[in-house]
């Protein structure tokens, strides 16, 4: 569970599932050598990968190349199945930032072998969210600056207007497969500029109108337990 500021108080975010889009910005699909998809590419991250703001992303020993991905995240406010794109926004509570942390080397291996991405995407701390939830009625998310810095240096910078599939289409597609429930999170894909994280890095991800989500980066091997 992650507690984030929302309206005048807090919202306890306990997602039953975290759904992520892959390849939803053309320039990112291209940098990984993929075609532009004809329908959304989706995968799941486990709720156990969630952490709040100002915590630490733990780099697991099993991977040698862990990448940052900044994404606009939609929080579901109302349950729905087979939601039409015309009614999709009624099911949205609000928005936050999610970093879709990815063990890129393990993802390449999985892709080569035709295996799922669960390992590459599913480690603990691989889904930082925050710094707050913005009510959907208070923010038009169709054309916002989205970016990410590592140690103060800009790595990703784009606009949400470059998303291939927009939020109503995404909700229509996903809810045609699985029931969306209150508290579920949908991360809408990352722009170009993904790259490695190292022990000791400071990551800042921002989206105009939402704020900045900051995390430290720590190698698993450096933690004494
Ligand atoms: Mg992603």
C-alpha cells in the first residue's frame, strides 16, 4: 500500500493490478527496434513492486542493466468491464507518475526466447509512484511535458500528446480483457531516452501539473541484512 496526497487528504493506493503499456510512444518503440503497434501492447507488474516517493529503487543482483522509464499513470476510480471509450473517463479517479523500472538485460533474454516479461518488470521497488494523485477533473493530460533526470541530467523529455493510444482507447482495450477495479493503476508507456541506473543515483521524474517523483537508487548487494 502506498499513501499519496489526494484532494484535501490522502488516498491509500492498493491496486489489485498494475497494467502497463509497452511501445506507446513511437520514438521509444523505435529506440528498442520495434514496429509501431496496431493495438496496445500490455503487461502486468505485481502490486508488490510498488513504492512511494522518496524511497529507494533496489537494483537486484540478477540483473546487470536496469533502466528507468517515466510514465503517466491512470488511477481507476470505478469498477468496469467492457468500458466504451466514450464512457472511459467516468472510471478514472486521477493521475500520478509511475516509473516502470525494467531489468533490460533480462527483458532482452526473455524476448529472444519468446518468454514473458514478468521477471524483467516484476522485482520489488520496480514501480515507484507519486508524488500525489491529481483529480482527473483538475488536469487535462492530453499534452503535458513528461521527463526524467538522473543526477540532475535530463535523460527523457517529451509530451503526453505523443502517446499512440490515448487514455479512453486504452481503458476500452484493457477492460475488454480484464475487469478494471477501484485502485487499479494503468501506466501509459514511456517516451524515448530510457537508460541505465546505477548505485547512488538520484532519479527525478516529472509531469507538468502533477509534480516530481524522486527516488534514490541502491544496489541490492550494498544493503546489509
Ligand atoms: Mg514502460
